[in-house]
């Protein structure tokens, strides 16, 4: 049987949509029309009855009786339009008023709930807020027309270098961009006069840079085409901060000479306040490309302004079409085939994130889940508070139910109240976070001198929208579920004279879960903090005499691969030849520092790869790295010059790699290759040629984790960290090393040397920040658990006032009464702690390590702190109602029953 | 007046559509017209009429406009839409077929078995 023709279906659907639109959007006028129609009906019927001889008054009365209950017909009329659910779930202004009244009526419970959600909602928002901030447009680019162009190496999951070759080629060929700019950031030695130079963040920029960015100097002039000619008089633009702090905002600074590197350079302009492109720069120099640059030329980063009417997608498509014709030789062609050219927001270039932003990073999902768990815990506790609050309103709810309010209508009212609470909490939380972000120096916390100038974590309209969305979800979780539970049997039991609500298994499970999570979080955070402080005082780390090794980082000023390679080799040779230097190791990360993780695939010797991916830490090391740290290869062989020059790719792994990934089977001859999700081609196979002891590959727990060491030429190691084994009092070599560096490599910026045991740089701040964050999180969780317990206990005591009063009057001791109330809570706290401890132990052993003595210590403290706080809150929450109970007399209690 | 008959569930819509198909009419007029054309055999509960009218309007089978009634008050007049006419024809055909079938069944004699 054929269905109705298409127009019938469409016409019917359109009619329904129109009807819903009128009934929902123009609800008031629709309601008025219904009432008017009913009145007209009754008037016509009355007139007819009068015509039939009935007296007007009697006719009017009969007509009304014949019509029936107009309000019921009105409700039926709306229901016949399919709006029953909408009406029942609709939130009215009355609901909002009732919600406000409940907030004021129960201030303590309201405050606890607001606090829980004011913490939970911003925490839940944080990951998406940060992700959006990273991808936000640069300041002064509201339409987001400025984009970075880069290469992405899917196998390495990292940004690959772009050079002057790409910049010039793309500038010439790309039609999707109106202009491209190249830049490179570096640290310059700057002296304002003949005094000692200081390092200052600087950027060399191409001629089009300020045009692309749409920025002009506030004083002086921009860079002219002549400034970029090799041999022209050196010029520099300075930042507003430098101008204000070093030159006291003197307008006469224009034309003055300062020493940048080895050259006296004329200041020609002052950039506007806040401008620090690409991130931290305070000096801008014209990028002059020297004749010595051959092959791919100097490494530069590239940004461009999208041409009018061109989209990012069009630019990306054009870029992909152009890419293959860029190779300069066969080796370059292989590299080109591996890399993917991308048009991305500027922040992704700076942060080295994939094109998808944080969404494409697995750890981001873990962070999101963790944050949402916090919000969920907050919602759970607010649910208990709502449960407690609603339980005091049984009489009101029962009357409403008796008057015909449906269950869904009551549920939607409770939802409205919770939604109001969640909105207030979200507003308070978001405002507080915004205020904090505007008053706290985040850069200092992160161990930086400044935040990237383009990164603003302040609240944006989209953050507000997300906050409202989370508030709605929170209100649904925290309001609707308890409302459904409470409007079930309980209201009707109350109508029949029952005793109302008691906390059931659900709330018990919530309290136990809260405490378990809090104990686990406190344990984890304390263990990490302890671990960090432990590490600070360790002289020997993972077999490396860290206190006897001097470590220093060199940063390139002139980022020219060939030149800097020769310079670095000369420097390393000079340092190694220095009397007193027992060993020298060069790598992109030293023991104790965080090394990057990469996914790999492993194939045992003579076997096929399983296809499973494992994440390992990777380190690019110079030949002789292990000897330099005082270690020899345990099995197989060390790297030699052939590993750099030959076609075959070789790696050395640590003992943890052999145990964890190869099951202690023979590692020599086994192969591995780097892979990544979304990679078109994994990298070539690398053969394992040696095994070394565990030399520390991360900051938190240097003794654990699989590592792969890749041989790298000195010019390919970036950042360049050098460890010098110089025996006791290693820092005495500091001045000598600086002398050598200035003599051999004056263009390299040398950071302050320190011992390897203290050599953490940003890593230490990262770990400290992690520990502090987890501790704050743990305290929040404990506070949330306490608020839930508060709600439960205060209601329990209120509910049992009569029973407890009678017991007190009949001679029960105060101690017995207190125990009667607390018994259940103490059991729940004990159970929560018991469940939380193994969880904490698991986290601690996974993240921190089993070998340390810290976990047990941390666990005991964690349990004590968490349970102690919760018990104090429990006692406080019982105190007021218990005093009331203990003061009650039997006659009053009996009267209450009557 | 004929003996009153009870409407079978679902048949109210058909009767209302018939009443409106005879010409534009307001809600009370629908009631009177049904009473008139059924010779008083079908009496629709006054309150039940409006949910049915709104349901038909919601489905796009009838449309409404405001006009002036015989007592000079504003009244809402209903008329059949093209969709409503089609639906009415289908329902009428279906009902007539069923009524004939039932009538035939009920008038069967032993000789026809």
C-alpha cells in the first residue's frame, strides 16, 4: 500500500511546525484567543437558551455548566497540539521566584551548593577554555585572517622546520594570502651602553611582517626596505616595556644606538604597548639573509594574512597542491613526502600542537575527563543538598500534587530552582576566575618572564555560553535526578501521613565515592609534592652523580644550521679539551628533565611488528653522551660516527624499555619505528644496537619509564643542553665555560650554569604546578564531600528530631544520641577511606614510583587530612540540630507527634 | 428527533470535518450544524469539541480566521484546507466502506450462509 503523496507529508509537517511556533512563541496571545473563543461559545449558547425561553441568568449558568470546566478544556486544547510535555517542563517566572525564595530560606545549604558548583563549573570549563584561547586570533585580528603556515611531521607528532626556501616560494605562489611574513625568535645580548649585556627576547622579521600583523610603531618609523639590505646600517625597533623601563619613556630614544649582539644598532621606532610578536619579543630587527646560507637556507617561521574572500580551507587546499614542487634534492624530497604543509591558528604553531589543536592531543581528553569528574562530584554533592532541601518541602509538594500538579511539573520546578543556583554559581565562579587571571601573574607561576602576548585566558563570550551550558547540564544532573527520586513514592506517602524522605543507598554511595575520590586525590597530590621536594635534594639521580655535573643550555642567536653546527662542534671540542673536564654529554634533554613522548611500534629480532603502539620518551643525543655521563653500554654497542652518516638508522634503549616492551627478551637486533595516529607513513625502522641503564627521563620519577636514544649531529640537537662532569664543586667551572663560549661562539647565548641536580628549568615549575593543582583539586573534593555530608547529617537530625527528643527525654545519654546520628556517617567515611586508599596507592605507584619511600607517608597523611576535614565538617553540621535535640523535653516531643 | 447515537472513538474528527466542509463556521456553529445534519442524533460534548478542533488545525486539516458572529462578537471561523478536504474524502470513503460491510454482515440471512 502506497503512502500519502509527498506534498501531504510536507504540508502536514509545516502545519504542525507553524502550530507549535504559535503556541510556544506567541503563547500569551494564543491563550487569550482560546479564552475568547470559549467565552464566545458560552455567549452564543446562552443567547440560544434565552431564545428558547430560559431566563437570562439561568441561561448563562446553564451554558457554563453545559460547556464544562473551561480550564480543563484549555489544558486539553494545548495538549491536543502536542504541547503537554512542553507545558509540564516549562520554567515560568513563578518557578524562578520560588527558586530565589528557597535560596534565601536555606542560606547555609544554598551557600554550600553555590560553592560546590562555583568550583565545579569553572573546573569543568577549563580545558575547553584553554583550547579556545590557544586557537584565538592574534590581538588586532578580530576576523582571524592571520594564520601560520608550517610543516607538520605526523610520524614525529611535531612541527617540522620551514625555511627561507618555503617562505620565498609560498610568498610567490600562494594566491590565498595577500602577504606572507617570516620571522625567527631568539635571545639577544643587549647592552644599552658600554655596560654588561643582558639577554633580551628579540625577533628578526621580514619586511612584510608589520603589514601582515596590521601594527605600526607608536613612535618613530617602521622598518623600511633599505633596512633589509645586507650591509645597511643596523636598526632596531624596541618594545613599549623596554622604552618605559630602560629609557624612561624618553621620545628622544629614536636615533640612539644600543648594542645588540656585537653591533651598535640605531633605535628607529617604539612598538605599541602590549605588542610582543611573536610571543615575548621586545626587540625587532630586520631579517638579513647572508650569502653563506645554502641549501634550504635559514630556518624561519611563517605567518600570512588571508586574501579577501579566501577561506582557510581554500588556503589549505592550495598549499597542499603546491607542496610537492618544493624539494631541492632527493633527501629533501623524501622529507617533503613525509611532511604535511598546514594553515593553522598562530597559537598552534607556537605550542607545537597538531592542526586539530588540543582536541587532537590524547592527554587533553584525560584532562577533560578528570575535570568533568570534579564537576560530576560537585553535582553529586549538590544533588544531595537539593535532596535535603526538597525533603523539607514535602508538605508544599504534597499540596501541589493534590491540587493536580503532575510529577513532571514538580520536577521541572525543582530543576528551575537548581538551574537558578547553578547559574549563580557559574557566574560567581567565572567572575572569580576572570578576576584572578587579571590579577595574578600566571607567567611567574609557569616559570616564564611573560605570557605569550597573544594568549589571553580572560573570559570570552563563548566561555560564558559554555558556562551556561554546563550550568544547565549541572542543574539537570543535580536537580532533576533527586527531584525524580523525591517526587516518586515519598510525596504520596507524605500525603497519606507517612514520614517523608530518608537518605537512601544513592546518597550513601555518593558520600562514600566523594570521600574515596578525595582521599585518592589528596594522596596523589601529597606524593607528587613530596617527590618533587625529594628530588631537589638528591645528589645522585638514576646512577648519574648529578651534584658533580655542571649543566648549561646554549641558545642559538643566528639560526643558520651549517654555521651553528660548526660553531657548536668547535665549542664542544674546546669544552671537552678543557683541563678538569672528565666527561661531556650533549643532548636535547638531560637526566631529570621532561623528555618528549612519542608513539612507537616494536618488532622483535626476526619477527613481524605486532602493530600495537607504545609511548616512549625519546632523547636526541650526541655521540659519546653515555660516556660523558659516566656510563657504559650494558649490552650491544655505543653510538659511533657511522650511526650519523650511514643509511641505516640505529637507536639505543634503556633497561626499562627492554623489560616493559620486550619482556626482557634480547633487544639487540630488535626494531622500532615511530608512528602516530593519522600519520600517512610511519617513519623508517630503527634497529636497536645497545642498552644503557636508566638515566632518568622525566622530572617526576626519573627511575621509571622506557626511553629511546637517537643519535644526532650537534647541529640537529635543539635545544642544546650540555652536561660537564667536572668533579666536586662543579660550578667553579662556570666562569671558565663562559669565557670559552664567548671566545669560540660569541653568537651563542649561554644560560646561567647550574648543577644537574638543580637543572630543571621549566620542568620543575611544571611538576610543582601539577602538584599544587592536584592539591587544590584534592581540597576541593574534600570540601565537596564535606558539603554533601553536611546536607545529609543536618537533614537526618532534623528528620529525627522527634525520635531523638523522646530518647533524650527518656534518659538517653548525649553520647548515645550523638553516636546514633553519626554512626552511619562514620561508617561511610570509613568505607570511603578504605576504598580511596588502594586507589591512591595505585596512582602513586603508577605516577610516582614504587621505589620511593614517599607513598606510604603520603597515603597516611592523605587519609588523615581527608578524613579529618570530613569529620570536622560532620561534627559541625550535627552540632546545631543536636543541641536542639538535646534540649528538647519529652512533653514537647510527644506534642510534636500529635 | 431521532434517537441519539454515541460516536465511536475517532469518528468525532470525521463528523467535524463534514460539518466544516459545508461552509465556514465558528466553533459553536460546528456543534449546531452537527446536531442539525444528524437530526439531533449526534450530540457532541461542548468541551470536547475544542480540543478536536485544535487538533485538526494543528494537523493542517482546517484553518481559522477571525470574523464577526451573529451576535456581533469576534468569533473564530474554521474552514477546510486542501489537506483537510483530501483527508475528509479518504475518511468518508473508508467509513462508508466499513459501514456498508457491517450493514451487509448484519443483514445476512440463513439462506445466504
